[in-house]
C-alpha cells in the first residue's frame, strides 16, 4: 500500500493534484479513507508547528512603539543641544 502521508501529486511528480494519475485511497462510495485524511491533517499540523519554530522572533507592537519613542526623545534632545550651542 502507498504511503499517503505526502501529497500524492508530489509523490508521483505531478505539478498539480488534479492532474495526478494516482488518486488518494477511497471507500466504495468514493469517500477518502480515514487514514488518508488523518495523515493529511497530521502533516499540515507538523508543517504549522515547524513554521512556528522556525519563524524569527518578532518584537511586540508595544516594544516597537517604545523604541520609536526613545529614538524620538534622543533626536529631540540632540536638536535642543545643537540649538543651545548656536
């Protein structure tokens, strides 16, 4: 029996699932099997988990605003100092 944990189109080299000559296993009524559906869901969950783990750490909006405010205060202080010297 084929390993249906991967997309059947990718396994046989097709570029699109609709043109794939290998179709997922189905019941007599034409419904995809539970094992096939479960494998697809588990694969998607694994990809999502991996994406989260590999995503770069981002700063929160509050941290970005605080950093911008600090930079603005520093720039304003620099301008004030330059005006006093003139």
